[in-house]
C-alpha cells in the first residue's frame, strides 16, 4: 500500500488550504522506505551487511594486495610447509601456503569469488524461474496449477544432491555444469512460495480492477502480481544464497565440484581438512573463517529482511 | 484415510519411475561409452563387451530390462568397473556401515533435540534456553563437512581420545565421531522447532486450564503439551532424513568408514555408471518411502488433516 499525497482543489474547498503545505505534510512513505527503516534499526542485520560487503570486497579486490599469485609455487616452502609455510607478513604469505606451496591468501580470494558467484547465480536463477513459474501456476489455477505443482512435488522428492553428482559425473566435472545443475534445482522451493502468495494476491481488488480495465493475463502477472511478490522473494532469495554456497561447498568438498586450478571455499576446506593431521591448521581455518562468517551474515540479513518485509510477523 | 494413502502413492510411484528413467537416460547421454578409455579397444573386443552388458540392444529394451530387474528382483545389474562384481555386491558391502551410524545419529538427534527443545521452552529465557538457541544458530553454519574436521582436530589431534578415521568392524570408538558429525546440525534444528512449537502450546488455553485445576507441572508437560508440540517436528523428519542420507557421503569420505557414500564417490571418480545409478536409485527410493511414511503418519496422528 502506497500513501500518495492527495491534491485538494482549493477553489472547491470552503476552507482555504495552502496547497503546497498540504503536500509536504502528507509526504508519502513507500513500503520499501518503511522496510528499509526497520531493517537498518535491527543491529545484527546491519553488522552482517557490513561484514558481507567486506567479504565481497576481499573477494573481488583481494588480488591487488596479494604478494603472490594463486598459481605460483613458492619453491622455498615446498617440502617444509609445516614450518616455512606458516602465515607471516615477511614471506608475503599472509594466510600461509597450501600443501603445494601456493599462497593461501590468493587462493582464498579466488575461492571466495567462485563461492559467492555460485551463490548469487543460483539464487538469481531461482528468483527468475521460480517467480515466473509460481506466479503463472498460482494465477491461472485449476488444472494448470495442479499439473505444474505436481511436477514440482515430484522433482522436490528426488534427493537432488545425488542427481547433481550424477549430472557432474556424466557431463564432466566443470564449473559450468555445476551452475547448470544448481540452477536446475534451486527454483523449486521458490516457485512453491511464490505460488502460495499469488493465490491470495489474485483475489485482491487491484487485480480485479486491472482485469476490469482490460489488462491481459501476462500484464496482470508482471505489472500487478510480481511487484507485490518482491518482498517475500527478496527474503527468500537472501536465504537461498547460503544454501547454494553450502551445496557447492558440499560437492567441492567431495572433489566433484570446482576443479583445479580453480577453487572454492568447499575445495579449500576439503584440502585444509585433509592436511589437519600434519599440523597445518591454518589451511583449514582461513577458508573456514570466511565460509562461516559469510553464512552467518546471510542468515542474519535474511532474518532482518523477513522482519522488515514480511507483514505477517508484525 | 485410504484415499489419502492412495493419493500419496500416486506421487511416490511416478517419482520413483521418473528417477530410474532419468538416471538411465543420463547415463546413455554421457559423451563416450563407459568402456571408452585412453587406449581405444579393438572394435571386435568392444562389441563383445557391449554384448555382454546388453549395450548392443536398442535403448528402450535396455531400459525395460533394467527396470524389470530392479522392480522384480531388486537387481541393479553388473558393475562396469569391477567386472567380477555386481552392483548389489558393492551396495551390500557398504550399506550396513552407513545404516549403523546413520541410525545412531538419527535416533540421538531426535532424542537430544526434542529434550533440549522441550527443556528450553519450559525454562523459557533461562541459560538453558539461550544455550539451545545459540547452538541452533551455530549449527546452521556448521554443516557436517565443517563439523567433521573440527571434531578430528579436537578429539584426535589435541585430546588423542578417538581414532581419526576407519571403521574397524563398528567398534564403538570408531563410531562416535561419525555419529556426532552427522547428527549435530539436525539435532540443533530439531531443538529449534520443538522449542518454538512447545512455547506456542504452553501459551494456549488448554494448558492454562490444566494448570489452573492444579495439575503438577510435569504432568501438564508430558500428558498435555508434548503431543501437540511434537506435531510440527514430524514434518521436519522427512527433510532431516534426506539430509542425513546425503550427509553420510561426506562422513564416509572424511572418516574413511567404507560406507555407501565412499563407494558412491569412488564410482563417481571411476565413472562406474551402473554403481552410481544403483546407489542413486536405492537412496532415492529410501527417501521417497520415508517421506511417504511420515506423511501418512502425520495424517493418522493429526485428525485435523483432511484430504
């Protein structure tokens, strides 16, 4: 609901209302401005947002600060990683080196880039496909709805991690295939949520008014229903990003996802976890730190957005 | 009720068939056959091998054979990588291991999760409550592939209490860490769900009535509050089960327990299509069956659900 200034005709009004003043006093506050106000008053979400921006800055500008590239092998460290490869400012390996003598700092920068990209691309596909699919199913209802949702039900009850791995095995382990596989599966929950909202939205008066005004079905969906779904879609998309990052990390932890020389948080955690026995703890802790901090931030931001945007919980 | 069960079966059975067909078609779509190695085989030999595995037949006949084999004889066919073993042999070798620690994690997660959730709700805003809320937030960002290395650092590397991997016929000290690593995040989720639904129930009118008539507190909680509070949990058990089945892959790989997940990833690296398909279909069937049972149980316990 948007409050709009009401223009009062001065001549028609017996009391002489100052037109300009009236508009100022009834300045509209949009739903989004309202939500933003609520969001920024919620301290944990603001802190999380700042942390997330810092992680993103680290991921996309970190390579300017690295003393070593992510592919160079520091031969002086090789074979003696446990002692020579420890994190230090002098050697330029701020986060130490990995098992092969590569600089862990630039590896973590590279891994953060890929993990964040996977998260955003997956959530992006979910938003576009899921919103469209759910809105169409909910809007048309009847047999179209039940067929479309039955398909979603069936796809949802397949254990998707195994299917994703099957896809990766059959079509080769590559980052493109990982994007495709995650994109194929990420939109299912989104479409369910969107459909549920659409079912109640399409009974509202403004949809009826649009229909009475002669708007076509797809105009109604895109101009009237989808904009009203944005709140819940944004909340859910924020919670989807960490899920996508988790999925990617899971698969990369098994060595089936991102392939060398590329890397991701999951792959780095896997390598770090594999060498824990040799006392090179930093190889696990640095990627783990970024992974955990990012997931935490996303969950808190999601919570804050839900409080800000979802009118049901207020 | 019967109508509802039939309706649920109407989703479950097509899903299963779809899963089988999907995996089969994927396998046939794979660029290069399973026997195309770096060293090309003489065409005669390749033809013989393909005849042995029935790959020379038209693909719809192969699919039919495969489905009939699974449904009537529970037979997933021969392995492509280990010619002397069938997929059934390979699965039979790993499945008991996964089942052992999977069952333990599931049971312990439900038991501890429920108790923690109920205790947190009963002692609302106490340190116990904060502890349960804190762990459930923490566990969300500590999935099993993060828990597993952390446990190894603490219990193997620092305290030297537990072995860092292996199975050793299921000896207790080899089982502990897989169980904890697999179950913790689900325990936390279960605790969170139980806590919030218990809080809601404890604020409802019938609990106030029970208290007002002087019923002892433990009686109110065990007799009246527990059953409705555990209802929402039942619908979470399906996803939790799926998550644990999936998580067992990580556990198997990290702790080298030799369970079904390790076989799955090994076959994924060997491109042993028949084993991957077999395991996918088996675990898919398990999850679909489990979800079916949970749904039916839910409808049976809660008479308000009408279809």
